[in-house]
């Protein structure tokens, strides 16, 4: 580092605000270097073009392009480029700013140079380095970082699995999935769940499901889980610009006007063309009130002598619903299917259409009690649009459903993160545990004082509670996830007072005792429901994939 500080004072003043003097140790400050990379945290790496060119197709192509001239070493000098801006230099070398931080660049360059590889002993370091290696097309660095990721499967299989899915590392995914299965780590929460779609996590849960639901540990996971096809999350493109070359076909396209007004295309109106070709004519004076976003987009292609034509990716059905909800003299359709509500609300939020968004959100909320709605789908919709109370309602209705074995091919269509599925499953687990805490015969705190007095001393064998009390709770506990209604099932009540080989005293089989059994079973059911109702769904305000 000795000779690197001897630059002229004028050059130092010139670049003090834009170029930091931070350095890193050997080998990234070698005097033979011919280019400098500046990290996002203003650390400089002096490296060799030839080494990076051999390691990276990206840099090979970049260095083959004509390079801007270095600036003169005095204030006010130009870079000599066409833009007229000054190119930063450090010790006479051009500086290339990049978005990666210094730790990532250090790892990345060490993978390129003929020196010891970086340690890369945690998932975060491997992931960031691997992302940079892929970005810069560094084949050898990608291979080394991938092997490092595989080495982390024994210590962190779930995170490795999710990172591998994000980065499409097909060689890593099955190894990490098997690690999750063997270590029973699929119920853990990790931050990467907020960065992948639901299907990525659902596949893993299906893969691990044999030992989760079969009642005993299976030798092998469900390999068929990775063959399931899911609908991909739809792209959310911005509205397209004016496509004047298609104007020749405009005459055959269906047309509609805002609020059924009599309008003609012209400079005072805006034409919005849906994905299926239907054209909507909207007055410019009204469009800002309907959607400031559409107004802004249309202004980009507007001209003084023609009506701007704005292409949007939504269908004519969606745009019709949105415009009808905005028009004062048009009533929107009373019947909207569930998918239409979601598609229309997605567009209403994108275009900042307040009235349709309010109307459609209420339409979704009304589905909370609809008997035919798929409540799991509704839960994910509520997560997508940040409707907390609707999500809680849907989650409550989904209790005792098998969220893993029930196949939903459109699970990713909303772009919701896998963390939403984890929170729903966690809610199910906690509700189930709360219910089972009642039928755990070691915990009797839930029995009211009134029922303790009724049951006390009833049995001549136990000299305390009736013989059938623990038997009733044991029979209820045989169900995987009992409900309040389980406690009053006839088969459970009969099993509580009819024990093969005896064990029930005569007092506990008397008519009075049987009547108490019926009443106590309802008390048990209410206690189970009360504890289940105390469990709250964990909520996260932003549930869309990062």
C-alpha cells in the first residue's frame, strides 16, 4: 500500500467526494493492476483485466469494448467521453462502480485469482457470492460456490433448499430436500420463505409428508412431489406505450366509451386498448379522477392533434369492470366470480383507482362467510391484498384441512410468498396443540369449579373423579385433531363407559353418572373450542415475494 497515497493534491481534491481511499489487502492492491472496482460501500479493489477476462465472459466482453479516456489530473478536466461527464480514476486507473459490497467482491475475486478460496462457511455469504458469480458469468466461481452451498446442507438444509430453488440449482435441490427430510427441519421458519413462491415450499412439504401424516416414520420421502406442476405467478407489466403501427387494425376492434357517453377519438379524449383489442374512449378531463396512473401513462404518448392510444395488459372484461365502477351512471355487475374480483382489484391497485379498489376489497371481504369459496385460496388472496381480518377468517375456516395433500395448481398465481403458507401451517399447529392440551389428562386446569364439585367423589374406585373422565379424554385424543364436536360423539361416549375386562365402578355406569358424562362431554368440547379460539394467526404486512 506504500505508493498508493502519492497522488497529486489536485487529483485528491477533484475526486474526494466521489472516490473513497479505502483499500483491501493483498492481492487486490497490486501495483501491476490495470483497473479498479469500487464496491457499494466505497472499498476499492485494484485487479487485473486479464484475470477477470479469463474468469468471466461478462468482463471479457466488457473489456473488449472501447474504454472512456481517463481524465486530466487537474480540476475541471473532462473524461473525453461523449457524455461530457468525468470518469473517476484512482492512482491513474479507471474506477468501475458496482452494486456488490466489499465482502462479496473480496469473495468473488478470490475465486478468480490463483490463491486460496474464501471460506464461505454460511448460507448468506455463499448466496451473495453465487449471485454475483452468476451475474458476471463466472463459470468456475459458480461451480466452487455451488459446492460450498452443498457443504452447508448438513448444518442448514432448509435455507440451502430455498436458496437453491431461487437460483435454479438443480443439482442442489434434491440433496437439500433430503437433508430437510432426514433432519425434520421443514417446520422451521427462515427468512428465505419470504423470497420464494408458495409452490417451492409446498413441494418440500409434500416431499416430507409421508412421515408427517402417516402416523409413523417412513423410510423414504415422497419423491413424486417434485413432479407436480404449478401455475406460475403472472407478470405484472406496466401499461404499454402507444402502438401507432397497429392503427390500421383499429377499425375492426370493438369500442366502448366511458359511462356509455357519446365520445369520438380526438385530442380531448384518451383511447385505452385492452389486451384483447377492445378500445375504451375516456375524456381527458375525467381520466385524472379515474386513474392518475393511466393519465400519466397516456400523457407520454399524447400529441396536440390526435387522441393518445394507451395499451394495457388487462382484458376488456377487467377494464369494463373498473370503468363501470368509476362511472356515476353505470352500475357494475352484481355477479363477479372470484377470479374476476382478484384480477380487477390487482389492476385497480396498480392504476390507483380508489373507488373500484374499495368496491372490490369489500367484495372480497364478503367472501369470508361464503359457503362455497375455497378458503385456502381466499387466505392467500387476503395475504396478497393485505386484508388481515379476512386472512384470519379464512385461516379459521381452514382448520382441520390437510394443507399439504390438497393439490392446488394455481397456488402461485397470486405471487404470494411461501412465508404466508408457513404462517398458516404454524397457525394450524398451534391450534391443534391448544385443543390437545385439553385432552391431556395431566392438565385439568380447564375444568370449572362447578364441574369439579359435580364430579368429585362420584367413583368408589378413584375416590375422586369418575372412572370415565380420563377414558373420555383418552378416546377424544385418539383423533388426530379433535374438535369441540368430537367430545360428544356417540362412539367416544360409549367407549368411555364400556371398558373391556371391567375397570369401571358400578357408580360410574349408573343413569345419573351417564347423564353427567353427557354434560361433561359438552364442557370438554367448549373448553377445546375456547382454547382454539385464543390462538391468533401471525400476520406480516407484506406477503408478496420479495
